[in-house]
């Protein structure tokens, strides 16, 4: 079993500290919006769906620490919480979806109030707790549905490759890409799974292979630069990845290295599947060129587990994501169905 990723109790949110996995299971407690945002930014938690769930909980956490005296002051608190949370990471759309949803829910409740009172304020906080719980439950159900739909795409004895971590640790459910693999394994359709290590943050090495082991999926860890060789020699017949943001035309942002895998899959004629819930699709962006790519610290490249592995003082680039063109994607699987072919018309039709 994968440990709970988020545990909410009134006034605090316990977050599974994924920086310590797989060697240690420990939790970090956050109590307001700023601490929630810091946990997201510092990679205590990661994975677009889980980031969205945590963001939703940031709102009732923040309001529980405050004692406003008017609805106007309350709205200002909510607006500031949204600003702080949205600034945590720029690429994952689920973060913005959750923050906007919570802000809109609060505004709708406040709009129906005539006079402010501490009791009504407490009722608002409880309503936001229920809304955050709904965001979490919707993610769990979406993961289960995507797992089933994605597993339907795989044949018996499939050999698959996944990148980064799009498993239970990235969601509040069974995961997106890894959820498909574990569901297909339960149906006896997986012969073998490969997890790329995912430099520079090593989510594949630290998290995905750990999940696959715990689910008893026959699996092996590979370095990122082994992918082409194994596509050529190991009989890989599906690449399965998650997504952080998908443009209206199907261009998909995911962990850096995904684009290279898609190019390699195209050359080797291997189906390339993206598994992502609908809040990942950003209809406001026409193409992937408009997706903002997060640039992270160069130290995540030059250090591994606190140890310098490059010359001291060296400069390093670290774009956290890249964008895979829609034409390289065989299908996008959401909780609403399978989008194929991947283009603007197909995406628009599903929604």
C-alpha cells in the first residue's frame, strides 16, 4: 500500500514528504496558505493532481488561522491565499484550477450573506473544507476511471515504459500513467514495466519504481539515456506518461525528457499515451508554445542527495518540463474518455 499523501484534520494538513522517499516515510505539517505553497514549491509533494488537491486545502487552512471582522476582509484574505498558492509552481494547471475553484466557491457563499458574524465565518470555513474534500474525491475517482480506460488500450503481455512519477504518489488515487500500469497488471496484461530514472530530480528512481515494486509489477529501473536502446531491443510496445498541462490542440507539457521519449517512440512506431484528468486541459492556450515552463534551481542538477556531482561553480540549466507536440501523441486518456486522434477538434468534442 502507498502511504496517504495528504491527511487533513481541522487546522492542519499532514503532507507525505516525498523528498525522503523511498528510504523514509515521514510527514510535514502545514497550517496556512503560505506553508502549503512552500510545500508545493519545495517538492515536499509533487504531481499535478496532488498539487491541485493540496492547493484546495490551503484555503480552509488559511481561513482557520484568521479572524476577520467583515466579508470584505474575508474576500481579501481569500484573494491573497489564491495569489500565494498560484505562485508556488507555474506549469501544473491543476494548481490554478483548484485555487480558482476554491476562490469562486468562497465568493459565491459570501455573495449570499448580508451581515458578517463569527458563526457565519465558521460555516464558510466548513463549506470550503467540504469543497476541498470534493476536489480530493474527484481526483480519486478520475484516477480509477483513467486506469480502467488506459488498461483497455494495452494487450496481454505488454512491455511498457513510463517517465517521471505519475502514480499514486502524484495523486489522491491510484495515479494516472502508473495507475494504468497497475490496473493493467491486475488484469494480467503487463509482462514488464520500465521506469526511467528522470534526471535531475530522480522521481522515477525514487518514487515510480518503488510504487511498481509495492504493487508487485515486474519492473526495472533504467537511466534516461537507455530508452532508445530498449525501444529497439526490449520489445517495448507502449509509452505511458502523465501531464501537467495540455493546450487546446493537444500539445502536452510534462516532466523534462517526455518530448525526447515521444520522438523516439514515433521513430520506433510505439504508441505514446498521455494519461491526465480534465483539469489538466487548458482551453485558453491554443498551442503548447503558450505553456509557461518552470525553470528550477541549477543545484538540482549539480547535486544529488546533497552531494556535488559537477565542478564547483558550474552553471546548469534546469527547465522542469518540456512540451510534446500533439502529432506525436497516440491518445490522451481522461476520466471522460479516450481522445484519439489528438487534435483540437477531438479535444473540443469531448468537452
